[in-house]
């Protein structure tokens, strides 16, 4: 199985980076083949441009994103790792999705009907959030999860999507974080 990790956090001393490292360590120990995309390390430009000269339908032929599309196409399993800010993914990841998961590559519309093109893939979405889980569930109604799972991944044909949310990160202690990291390692080292 070919795994692609899409990582979006600017600070290599963050807990997100620890998650990223444990996922890679688990995949290595589990003998999984994997590739990484580190959006901040790549200096990915999240700004989407289309105008009189650049049509939205031309985005599929953008040479800036072709390599990313090839990595996604080759992967059987995608792992997204990012923090939730303002109950959404970081702008760099949103821009990545806007520019890479375009019509003709990730989905198409035929006769007014939508069809996801990234079929036979699975995904894990791993994210940290400062709010406690009860607040996310009751007051925010898991909006950060529903958008990623339904409006993006399932829309693009990825039906098997698993969430790993790490709530209350800001107030968590080292023991709790280590427990999370141990769990991440075990999950990554198992068959996906």
C-alpha cells in the first residue's frame, strides 16, 4: 500500500510535528511505503488565481500542482495532519485543496451530476484542536470534521475516511500527549 502524508503546520516544535514524526516512524516500522508533502517546507502558495487569462477549467493543467496530483493519484491512502484554527484547516491546506483537488482530477460533473474521481482510496484525518471535545461536538457540531470528510474527501470519491482528533491540546499535559503519540504510532504501524 502506498501512503501519502500531507502535513500542514509551520512550527517543527509543535505537537503536530510530533504527530507527523510518529506517523512516519509507525509507517516505517510497519513496512509501509510512504511519501510526504510538507506544505510549509515546500513554500506552497495557497493563493488560487483564475481570471480573464487563467480560466478555472485550466487549473487541471497547472504545472505548479501537477506533481502533487501525481502523488495523490499514486497513493492508496492519504493522511492529513494539521491544526484546526478558527474551526477550519490552515489556509495553506485549504489553498492546497483548492488548487490540487480540481475538476477533472478529483471530481467531475456530468450532465449536472457530480462524480468523485479519487475512488479506491482511503484517508485518515489527524488534527489538533484547542477546544475540548464536548465543546467541538455540542457547540460547533463537528463542523471542522464534516467539511473535511463530506464536502471534500467524500465529494472527491474517498469513501473510507477515519478521524483522529486531539482535543484540548493547549491544556493537555505531557502524559496525555505521550499517550496520544503511542496510539498514533500503533495505528500507523498496523495495516492500513
